[in-house]
């Protein structure tokens, strides 16, 4: 990019948990705008490994971005191709497991995903 110009192409896209907490607490209107502008979690919580762009899928890595809890692994989870749960991005949630997850959450927020150029436009 040319120095001093704004790039229209997305660069960074991940907004960490602490940044989302700060937005929620200190800039609630901006927090609402960011969460409304983000794509649905199902579209960005994981990515696929393939042999080529149109090739056979090798597997999928899913990141636990909803309701990160105490002592919960925050790294991606590999789901190998052929695993029956490969099309499911989140585990089945019962009423009891939902209450337990809410109780063990480390934050009322989840990490965010918004292209840097869109986030910058909301900040300005």
C-alpha cells in the first residue's frame, strides 16, 4: 500500500477477547456496531485444509470462539476428513451443558472477526 493511504483490502481480521471486553465496557455503541457487522460465527470459526483449491478436503480446524471457559483449550481442534462430526462446528448443547458453559465462561464477550478496513471505518 502507498504510505499514508488507506487500504481497501482486508488485512487483520481477528479482534481478541480483551479488545472486545474493552469495547463493550467503554464504547458500548461501537461494540454493538462491531458485533452487528461481523459475519456469523459459523462462517469464520474454522478453516479447511485441501489438496488444492478445488481438491479433496484433508480436514478442518475449528477454533472455540463461543463461550471460552475456565481451563478450556483455546487452540484449534483438528477434525479429520471422514470424521462424522466434520460438518458440525460446535458440539451438541443441552440445557445443562449450556448452563455449565455459561457458569464457567471467562468473559461475557466472545472474540470478534471483522476485516481491519471495516473495523477502522467504524472507529472513524
